[in-house]
C-alpha cells in the first residue's frame, strides 16, 4: 500500500495541513494554523474521533428514527466529518455545507473525496449571510461548528442570527452548536440565554470536568421547539470513552442564571482557548 503523505498549503483563512494517522490506514487530521479542525476516516465515516464530534453525532442519531432521511445544514465545513457521518447513517439525506474558506473546501475535495452517492452541496460563503438567504422551513437540522481560528465569530452569537436559524428550521427541527468555554462560563451562559429567545427546549452536553470549572472545553448545545430524547442521549454520551453529562430543564435554567441574550452590537467571539486546550479525544 502506498504510504500516505502529509499535505500542506495556504488556504483563504490560514495555513492548512492534512496529516495521515499512523494507526488508521485512510484516516486524516486537518489542522488550520495549528488548531485541530477535523478528523476523517475515509474507510469508516462513522468513526468520530473528537469528543465533541461524537456528541454531535449522538444528537444526530436521536433527532429522528434510525435511517430516516434528513435535510441538514452544516455551518462550518472543515473536512466534512459530520456530512460523511450523516451520509453513512442516514443514506439519501440532502446536506448543505457552508464554509467561508473556498481554498479549504477545494483542498478537502481534492484529497478527501466524499463517498459515492453522498448528496452534499458545498457553498463557499459566510455562515450568517448564507442562512439569511436560505428558504424558511427548509432544514431538519442545523449544525453550527464555525471557528475563525480557534474562536466562534461574534456575528454567529447574537439574537438576530439565532432567529435566522429558527426561521430556516422546520417546526420539528433541531439546532446544534459546538461552543468552547471555561468557568465562569460567561460566553456559554449568554448563548443559552440567546437561544432561549427563539427555542423552547434547550439541552447542554459537556464533560463533567468542564462543567465543574476544572478545564477549558467544548460544550454541545441543542435547541428546538420540541424536546429531544434526553434519556437516549444521556445513555449514549455516558458510554463514551470520555463520558459527558446531559443537562436540561431546571438544572440548565439554574446554570444559565441571569445571563442576558446577546445583541448584535454587544456580540463578542468565544474566549481564546489556553495553549493545548484542543486536541483529539
């Protein structure tokens, strides 16, 4: 078998590298400016290496009955890890990937092609701009995993942005977001308050050590007009190598506390992660 060779090039918003995994024959790690962005196993697209990606995958598994076709919008592309996962677990699903970095999209398409039959359309566009132009009631799921470097851009954290996401989702739709923070969780709490302006049901998934304030880490937020199956979600996340807690209802309202929803004029990016905060899990 031909040895996989790392690929590196300048893209529109940084310097990207694709590095082969020595332990898995056709698996690759994508970094941009040194920050891990995606991990893809071309032979097994259901393998989700990053902790937060597995949690997003668990939510995608419980939002509808197994195998049901969904219309999914992915804000933030990376190496298209979750679009590959949905194509494998829900064949026939129609998916749109919105990625601001056209050069990155081209690099991934060249070196990590999608499986045959995957119905995935890629769009080189700003996530909010694209969402504002999207048709109402057109998506079952929106997955927001957008980073400028290692921070969530400020314009994707405000009430007007959240209202656009709610407009694009169908009544039973679900919004998922990957958000990094650390105690005292000013950013995360503000995002819960912001999502609550447009959605009735909220769920937070995070590692206990992060919630106890021991370290910086990713939290997955789930929002919709109808409750997801938190029992199934808790069972799946508890079985991971790095188990997570699922918070909802009273405990989540207590966590949110008196946080205020974010206006456009007050929006800020997610906090800068400390050195070494992000890695493969």
